[in-house]
C-alpha cells in the first residue's frame, strides 16, 4: 500500500491534500504533515492543502487557495475522512487519481488506492510511519509539530485506549525534532472564557442514568446565551468523563436545524448505536445527527441499554 502511495506521489506533479469538515488536530496534522513530507522531499512538486478553516486551530496550519484548474491531472489525497460526504472541499473528486488514508472503520471505501488502518491512533501516526518507509526522507520540525499535534489530539494526550506502544515510539521520535512543544500544548488546550463558563454549567447540570450513562442536552438558546457556538460546545464532550461509575456518555448539541449526537464510551460499543441513526465512528467514540428531541431520547435509550447490558 505504501509502495502505491509513494509511486503516485512520484508520478504526479501536483498533489492536493484534503481532510474532513470541522477539522480537528489530527485532520490538520495529518494533512499538513503529509504536505511537509512531499514538499521537503520532492521540492519540485506543487503541493496544496485545502478545506474550510476553524478559527481556534489556525495556529496549527493555514489552507491554500487552490484554483479549480489545479485539479486537472492532479493527485488528490484525503486524510482522516471515513465517508465521502465528510470530505472538506467537494473538488476532491476532480483530480486524476484519488488516495484515501484513514484510521476509521472503512465503511465507505473510496479512492483508487486506500490505506486504512483502524488500529492506528491517528492518521498523523500513519503519516509518521510513511517517513520511515524510505531511507533518507527528511522530517522538518514543522512536520513533527503537526504530526505530534494530531497524535496528542486523537489520543487525548495519550490517555485514550487507542494509544499503543507504536504511538509512544512515534511520539518519541517526533519530539526529538526541535519544535516548541510547550507552546503547542498551551495553544491546543487553551479554552475561551465563555467555553469554560459553559463547562461549569455542564458540570452542574449533566444527568446520570443508572449510575453508568451520563447525558447532556445543549439547546441552541443555552449555548448562545453563553456566547458559545454548537461546534465549540462539542469540545466539552469529556467534561464529566471521569465521574465515578460512568461507562458511556452522550451530548446532544442543537444546531439551527438539527441536533448533533456525540457518543463516548469506556466499554459499550457506541458506533453501532450511531449507525442506527445514520452516523458512525469508532467503537468508543462516534457521532450522528438527529432532528428532534424525541429522536435524541431514543439514542439515549439505546445507550442505556448497551451500557446496562454490559458487564465490564
Ligand atoms: Mn483522526
């Protein structure tokens, strides 16, 4: 698989790298880290990164303006995106050759070449692995900074159970490069005042069912009264994840015309529940969209059933 990826990189003059909508540090880190790999080691290639930007993560990497004409005869690589409808910038189909690099379950296989590794903590970890594939590939401090950010993001600072010995070995190699790790951590975990106030509300008001399932509803009028967007509110998903007894939890975050469901777990498989409502994700972290609070109640009922039938 990695052979085919390098063969494609070597074959094309223009390479455009995409990732998922609502980018997180792994989306941006893997996208930017791969761009560095190509730019630093194949200096004659034209490399673009594209997708919508999120204010709070602009410190990681900024996007390029990619003209439509750039896609003619180009290689397109999509990082960290399980489903085609989640690719940011719909022009990803306009290239000559398409590669998918991802670590989510391969529910929507797409592309001429796919490298999908669900056991990887992050796509950033996979891109770091690409650097080892060929001797003499140069890794710049900037590449290391981006890939490290992606790994830290997707592993919750090495706390989630997707963290493997490979994750630590990879991280150890990355931090050998001279980038400012303290500054990166500070920016990654910086919280705005409105968000920390909303966190206080959540800690005071989340509910527990049967002592094992936590849930929180965030109607739009509530988040907007705190001056927090629904998207920002979802950063608080792990707010009460350490309460004693909890096995799984869910946030229902209302947007203007839909309710985002964010499921997290320490045991019960939650992507199967998400799939019943048209969503998906990892076994321990998944999401879906519902369109009424009644439907949200049904998600919660499914989660309670999964968690109380579980003897972990
Ligand atoms: Mn990821």
